[in-house]
DNA sequence: TTGTAAGCGTTATCAC
DNA sequence: GTGATAACGCTTACAA
């Protein structure tokens, strides 16, 4: 029956159903209309395989029911989980996800923002590193793990509390000489508070502790070198290490093993993120678990909330400790 | 200067620049225009922070420069890599990515197609399981790993050849009694050819081989039970196993280790996918590597090619073997 | 070259 | 309750 080459429009449906254009529109917007008309329109639409054109609708309504997710990568387990949870949360609220991957490139981050703005998204959720990001505040924007300004809501896990928790755990596990290791982006962000919380706990409880922070541009070589420099006669002076990420913790664990320092026997190790090995579904190390799912839901809630500006500028979600083989309580299960 | 509440439009820019609307449009479409005008328009646009409205443009041109990626999940390493590569390839061609996650749900797959169609995407790349998917062929569609019909181009790796390659490798590594294990979706797809290729090689070379295939709805328990049932006096009768995925290979490896069957000493194991451990960047097992990046690029090329119907219905990309510790040649490096 | 006006598919405001 | 009609922001003939 369809001789038209392009997709059917409301006009086609109206003609097919023998009703006026406006009536068709009403049917598809749930606006009350005579039952017989409703059925006629519905049938005609089905026959034609009609789908409403969101672009045209958005042009009129200024709503596209599409949100952008801007993220550095999709292959890192934390980001991939975050992406999935964000997409799921948006979908649950009837929103589509426009995905933009920045590859950790600062210029690309800005481009992505411009690009998705052209697509007239209703809002942006972004995990970025560029401290000078130009964010137009006419468009709802929620930042993850990076605080920009009071007018840009930021969602993160309780990094500071997580650092404290890690110190507390190591403390209660009998560690006397603590070490904090950090490898990460050179631009400041919420995750920096992990070390701050850790150090605060140590200071408060008069625990001996030392910290080493490096940029990930240098690779982790400096950290491994530091570890080697500390080893004297096969002995490592620290008995508890908190690493800023699980990834770093695993690298440190492997290096210590290589050097014959047994973990958790001689030194206990706690990471941050709560990543699970994909194959075994087991934690890769003892760790502070980020509530990724809640973070995603919260970010979406804030993005879509009517009065975003009433909300607090920074939302920190609670973390929890999870044993994973690199601390000594594990023998009694967890 | 901006007193308008909503985003600036071309009209605003025209007014600001003191030129006609059409002139502004031309500037943003690269259509030649007097240099002085071009500059005036550009400046006015910058001043106003103007961004073209892709929705309005698409309405007129029937092109949105947006493609949909429909995928079961973003957390599985293979899918997450595929998603990233697809997004990257699309971006390189000037396309945005609309991401839809189906969670392996057949009904959701259909919904996603409908949903992205409403957003007037220019095409869809999908990895789906629903054999009865209703695909409107008015919209370019490229399927990954599942062949629907001659009019729906399908991209996959050379699953059949990969199966052959696995058998050949095990053969050349001295295995005499082979086993193929498969756990996967109950709906047929290109990956099923892995086993077929494996068996074909065994038959051709008169190698003793056996196969066990189960649906992943049952979990992998039946496979582990089968393995247990084969063990006699601590001895396992098969000396070479090909698993349909790396994931299965790792599970089998762990189970064999648990039962005291050393791998690769007593039995050698090859998986399929080529996944790397995220932390160590090392293969999780000896494996047949899928060319994910090429698959993504190919899918995008096909999707955006003008005459898609000239192309072959099924494009199989070459795989390669990679040693990863579960086969015996590894001692001499890889 | 530049300006004008029609129209893309939809919604919303009206008379009917 | 139903059906014309004017926008929405943009592109594109076509006229100036």
C-alpha cells in the first residue's frame, strides 16, 4: 500500500485513517479523543508502520528525552559499569543515551560537550579531567568525580571516608607502619580525597604513615622503584598499604610477590574501587567498594530533577570495605 | 547582551550580525559567502554561543549523523571493547553514537530498535539474540555475529576458521584426543561455527574428538559435571580442549586445576575471543583472537557505505592464534 | 553574491 | 471532541 519512499508521517496516518492531522497527534500524545477515532488512528499507524519523529517533536517541545554520557573510555571496568548503570537509569526514566568517549583527551572532552549540545540533549552526565571545561549552564550538567563549581552538581563516592575506612581497617588488622600510594590524573578531583582521608585517620590515631603520589603519565615505575628502595635485607618496612585504586593495588601486589614479600602475611594491602575479576567474579584485592549503581542513579536523579539548583553541589555516596585476599582477616571468611 | 531565555537560533545570529538568515545558514554549511559576511556571522555566533540545532537540520535534510549501537551489555570485556571501537569508528566518520543496552532481553532488543528509530538515527549496528527481530529495511542495519537475511549485512570474525585453527594448533602441539566445549546462547548465531570448524578439522585429519554443547541458561554446571564424569583414577582422557569462549576456558581451567589435572602439562586448552586480563594486560588463556577493532570499523564502513546492497551479506574477518599459558609451546615464548 | 520564502514533521492554539 | 493553522529552527530553491 505504501508507495511513499520515505518514512510515513502523521499526515500519512491522518489520510489513511481519514481523520485530521491534529487528531493523530492527540492520539500519540495521550490526549483524550473519541474512542472510535483512537482505534482508527492506531490501526492506520500500525498498517503504515508509523513511528513518531522525535526530531520534529523535539523541535516543537524543546525536549528530546535524550541525555549525553561523556566518559573517558568504556573498557576500564569501572567506566564500563558506570556507563551501563547510567544508561540503565536513564532508560528507566524514559531517556535515551547519547554516548561520547573522550579517550582521556582534554580537548576531546570539550568537543564532545559541543557535539552533544548540537544534538539538543536534555542534559549531560560527564566524567572528565579538563579543569578548564567550558560548561554552559543553560544545559543541565552533572559531573562525576570532579567538582567544578557550586552550580555544577557533582556526584562521587565518599572518597574521604573511604580513605579513613582503609586506614581504620589496616589499623584494626594490626598494621603499625602505613603507606599510601597514589597514581592518577594530574588534575585535581574528588578521588584525591582518598589519600587525605587516609592521612587524617593516621594523624588522628598517631599512626606512622607515609605517602607517595605520582601522575599516571609517568606510569607506575616510580612507585615500584620506591618500593624497591625501601626493601632492606629482604624486609619491607611497611606492614599496611592503601592504594588509590584496585588497579594500582594489583600492580603493587604483583611487584611485592616478585620481590618475595608475602602478602597478606608480611604486608597487607587495600585498594579502592571494588572491581571484580570478570571471570571469577571475585574481588581482585581487599578494597573500598564504590557504589557505582547508586552513583549512576543519583546522577540521573539530579540531572532530571526539576529544581537542580536546590540540590547540594557535591553528593558523596557511602562506600564499604570488602575483603579480597590481600588482608589477613580473610582466613575467617568475608 | 542575550536577553532571550532559550538557546540562540540562526535568526538571532542573523540579527546580531546584521545579515539575512540564509547567509548564516550558508556560513555554517560551508557554502561560499563573502569573506566579510563570513567573519561577521562567525563573530556574532561566537558572541551568542550559538550551536546549530541538529534536530531542526535533520528534519530538513533527513540526516542526523547519529547511529545507534545496540548491545547486550557494556560490562562484558568483549562487548565493552566492541562498544568503544564502534563509537570511535563512528566518531571518526563524524557520527554520534546512540547507545542502547538490551541486557540480553529479546523483547528489549525489539524495543531498542523501535526507540532508536524514533530518534531518526541514520543507521543501526546491533549485536542481538532475538531470531525473530523485526527489522525494517528502510533503515540501514548491520548485524554483528548473527546472520538474519541476505539483505541484512552481518559482520563477524571468522568463527569457522578459528575453530579449525584451534584444532590445528592442538594437533600440532601433539594432542591426540580432542574435546570441544561450548556454552552459549540457545539461539543460533555465527559463533556456532567455531565448533563446526573444529570438528571439520578433526574429521579431516582423523583426529579423535568429542563435543559437548549446552545453553548458558543452564550455567556451566553440566560441563563441569561432564569433566568430572570423565576423570578416571585422577586421569583425564582428553589431552586437548577447545572452548567456545575464553570465559568458559577460564572456568574449565580452574575446574581442572581443582581436580588436580595440570594444564597445560596434562591437558592443553584453547579459548576464543582473545580477552586480556584488565590488570595485567596478559591473555587469560591460549586463545583465538577476534579482531574487534576491525570488526567495528568494518561494521561502520558497511553501515555508511552508499550502496550497502552490493556488499556481501556476511563478512568474516580473520582471526589469529595467541598463546596464553594454557598450551605447551608457551615455554619458548609467544 | 545576498535575501526571501516555502516546507520538513510535529505540537498547540484556536474556532468549529 | 474535532480540524484547520501557525509556529519550532533549519535548508534550499529561487528571486533580487
